[in-house]
């Protein structure tokens, strides 16, 4: 179980790495937009091949798959709506939109973005006996641009550097706990429940991509984001096929 915690923290360590890069180097908004696009492509590939494909293979019934997708979508949508009302709607804005929001809402929103991904890491470790390297790589690669974007915005809005690093470190630890929960909570679950959990994460990730990550990518990266998103998708697919 503690191994799943370690893998969850490792997958989320790119949040801290991205934050450090943004604190040390000045990364232009256009580059942040393009990096976000690459991360979005990586996550789309992970949803298709590491979540939905695995879920459909786990059970002969398609109902858990569809119910999971829409449940994940609905839960993320409602959670994101509540966090927006608390002031966390600009948590990924590299231009400093976080200055208008609540620090607590920004932290809660970032946790909401990452917990479904992390729980799947623990679940796949239990189901397959080892971590899925393609999915782990996808989470690592997608977390980096999210941290770059959010950290740049937090600095622009006046957050202290130490406070930012503490936030990302705490979120990485929470992600480790979520991975451990995914390992421990579903050990005696039926194939239908496993499929539901996988597609719940898929629905939540897809909704997050459409609501926050991809709009920010296009706003700052321009028309080139379509090409870079495709590149991210293809890169993650290559990792999946080589696994």
C-alpha cells in the first residue's frame, strides 16, 4: 500500500518541478499555452487508452463504463462550479487572474483536478500488480504544464514563492494519499466497480480538460495548440504501445 503512495507522490512531483521552473525562469505566456496543449493531448490519450480501454476490457457489461463517465463528469462539474463561486476559477491562469480569487479555493480546485488521476494509479497497481508506466508518464507530463501555468499566475498575483512551493508539495502528498486510497478501497471490488472507477476518472479528466486546461491553452497559445495537442496525444500513445 505504501508503494502506491510513493507512486502517487512521484506522479505528482512534476507539480513541484513545474513550480520551481516557473519560479526560477520567466516562461512566456505563449509557451505556457503550448505546454498546456501538449499536456492536454497527453491526458486525452491516457483517457482513451489507459482508462476507457482498460475499463471496457475489465467487464462484459458496458453500463458501468457509461455510468462512470457521466458520474465523473457530473461530480467534477459540480465541484468546479462550487470552487468557481468560492473564487478559484482562474487557478490555471498564467496572467495572474488568481489575484481576484480565494487562496483556499485555488488550492481546493487544484486538488480537485488531480485526485481522480491519482486514485487510478493506486487502482492499477492493485489490479495489475505494478504501476502502469504509460499512465504514470501521462500524469507526470500533464502535471508539469499545469504547475507552470498556475505558478506563473500566482507569482503575478502576489503570492510568496515559499507559499507556492508549500502548496504544491502539499498537493503532491494529497495525491499520494489518493493513490493509496485507490489501492486500498477497491481490493475486493467486482470488475464492474473497477470499470466504473476507471471511467469516473476519465469523465472527470475530460471535463477538466474542456473547462479549464484547453481554454487556457488556446487563449495563450493560439492556433498552434491544435498541432501541439496532437503531438502530446501521439507521444503518450507511443509510450502506451511500447509498454
